[in-house]
C-alpha cells in the first residue's frame, strides 16, 4: 500500500532565519522525499542540493501592454485610465509598472495597444541525491510569483504521487503575502522557523496567524536560540499559550554557513550535535504530522 | 534624496541599516517601512505613533437592478474577479486588482464601488525621524497597493529611507521605484550571493544606482567580494559578525545608541551614498 502523501511547507515570516538550511536537513532525513523550492523570487535550495536539471519549462503568466506608436493618435485616454502609473506623459508604457489589467488594450479607440503574453520565468524538474526537486526562477522584477508557486507545488505533488512518495518538503517564501498564501493551499502542515529576536517573534506571530487563517497546523522551531535566550523562552511560551506545537531550540552554529559554503546540507557536514538535534526534530515533526493526518482520515 | 535599503535574501540586515541610518543622521529624516508583510522597523525605532489609517482597495459590486448580464465586465477583467452567470454576476473581491476596468465598460452604470480592507498605514515620529509604515492584513495577498500608500507619505526635501521587503518581485519594484539610490545589504554566503545577483539584476533593470553593505562580513567566503569586484559594485560598508551586536539587535535596541562607533559608521555610509549618487540634500 502506498503511504499517505504529506506536504510540509517551511515558512518563517522573517527572512534569514534558516528555512532553506532546515529544508536541506529534512531532505537528507526524510524517506524518499520530493523536494520543492517555492521561494521562486530568491530560490536557494538548489545551492545545497546540486540539482541536475531534467526538464526545463517556460513560465508564462498574464500580459504586459505596449503602445504601438505608429497607430497611437495621442488622445491620452489611456493615461487617465491607468491606475498603476505605468503610462508616461509621452504615452509609453513602463513594463515594470504595468499590472497587466488590459484596460488600455481593450478600450483604446484605435486599437493601438498590444497585449502579448508575458514570459515571467522558468521552472525545472531536477534530480538530486535525495530525490526529485521542482524549482523555478521568476524573471527579474516580475509579477505572478503566486501562480509560479502554485505551479511548482502542483508538479511536486504529481511527481510524489507518481513515485509513491510519502513526503513533499517545500521551502517557502518569506513574508505573508501572495506567494506565501499560494504555498499553503492543500498543504498538510507548516513548520515556522523563527529566531529569538523582537523581529523574529513579531513576524512569527503574523505568519502563524496566517496558518490559522487557512486552518493549517503550524509547528514552531527557534533557530539560533542561544543568541538571546529570554526571547527564545518567550517564543516557546507564546506557542504553548496559542497551541502551536513547539519543536525546540537549535543553537547558533557557524557550521550551517560552513556546510552551505561547501554545498552540503548540515546532515552531510561533520557536526554530531546538530545531527542528533535535527534527527530528533524531524522524528518528532514527521510523527506528529502523520498522527494528525491519520486522525483526520 | 530617497534611499531604498533592499537585499534579495531576507535576514541580511536591511532593517538594521535602515533604522540606524535614519537615527544617526542628526537631521530631519523620513523612515518608511515598505516591508508591509512583515514590518519590523517600528520595533527598533519605537516611534510615538500618531495616526493609524485603514487602507482599502476599490472593488466592484454589481447592482442587480441595473445589470443586464451583458458580460462586458467579465470580458475586461484579467483577474477572474467577475463571473457572469445565467441569472447574476458573481464578484470575487479578493482577486480584484482594482484596475477600474469594469467600472469603465459597464454601459448601465451597474458596477458600484465596494471596499476591500488591505491593511493599515501607521505614522508617527521619534526625535527628528518621521515614520510611516504599512501593515498588510493577515490573509491579504496584495502588498503593492499598500506599499504605494505608504510611499504617499514621502515629502521631497529631507532624506528619506525606505526599508524594502526581501526578494526581487513586484513588492520590491513598487518600493524601489522612484528611489535615487539603492543600498543592497548582503552576506558573504552562497545564499547571500545568489540572491544578491538577482537583486542587482532587478535594480539594474530599473536603472538605479546602487551600493553594497556586506553584513557578517567574516562569516562565509569571499565570493561576494569577488562578484562585487567583477561587476564594479561599490562596497560601502563591511560589518563583521559581533555577538554583542546580535544580542542588542535581538532585544530591539538601536545599535547607534548602544555602540557609539555605529553612529559614525552610519554617517559615513550616508556621505558615501551622496558622493556616489552625485546628489545632495537641500539645506
């Protein structure tokens, strides 16, 4: 019988707390996982997993308007319609500011606006030493990151189902906006990696509220906990009080950076203490997620 | 002078630089927190908040008495925020980008204005620093319209510092647009370098001058320095890792107040920004 499929999405709210390093560790610890980098804006997981790209696809989403200057009669109506400030006085459209709403394209009295499909980036299916990786690269200064997140997660799920994998481990984006919301639909659980700082704590509270909003269990782990123990304790109390399962404290350890410099996950770097801590974290986390899933079904 | 502090990778020290720079300048300054998803600048600046304003997006609501189900609103909407059914038009306000297209095309005037709350803009001050920051409503997806509202607080003249969100996509572009200079804060690690390359690409695409701050400069490797040399990117400041600084930051302290050397370091940084951008602040 195939194991039930779980997707764990690793989030943080605040950037730089250690999401990707932990996803790397879980990639090494999970049994037969499919890996997914949903931080399409600033993807980094590939730097630990050294993927060999097997499939490469263009990602088209939305449109960008452009004015055909030969057809334009300079009535200036589009300038009044555009709510995004994308049209300059001289009636040219700045693609960086164009939202792709199509109002100028549809309403131009002489059809002088073109509205081509927008190539926003690329996405890939790769092989890594721990399993397949679905990842992407959003074009510079592009929109539609939410749609690309949805796409890479859908592909990861398809791969996982095809190979009978029990785990998708997804590296999520920072923040709580569009790409984060797209990384949560249909997930099994989220792990929020935070740090013992006023900013880490503040941002944890917001991203945990977002997980609640989507009715998703949120596990919490404090990374670099020894940098400020009182705040690490306060975060643990907050989680106990709010009912977010608390997974523990990880120490600040420059070996995370050293492993990264060598292109390794921390589980492949010689640091027994971290290996033991992370193995325990993964065992508790995976068991808790499986138990919850069993209860649901 | 408008300086955006951005990074690509999160957690490199944007907010630390933005807040300390603002306080160190010893003159009337504006500090705007444009990281509306996870705003943190106020935790360090601790301004006295004066005003909190709810921000709404105009979204459509269809008046069924006037609607003839002609379908023009559905046709113009690129975001699937309106669906014309056999007997009514359904609206999906959370998908609406507020482009106003449906209001313009409805021949019957049946599209009425409704509001969707997207967040708050809070303003306040501390000493010579005027503060404004956005706070996206939890569950709301669209940060750019709120960022635009935060930026409406910019008053030309005094130095203005924008604390940008991480990444390189639309919230970052919305923040950086109109800046005179972009300070990219990075760290010398493979993740830092990879995200720095993306951020540099985005800033160059916007045609803005930029400079680097390398934080925790002694942890990691030399590849960020090599990249900066190769791309001729000026490194304006390098900050070594210091556990005391990390602890002060963790507590929410302003480093310029705890460590006198930071005051001078930030002033010097601003001087360099003025030199490189060839701009000055009116006296």
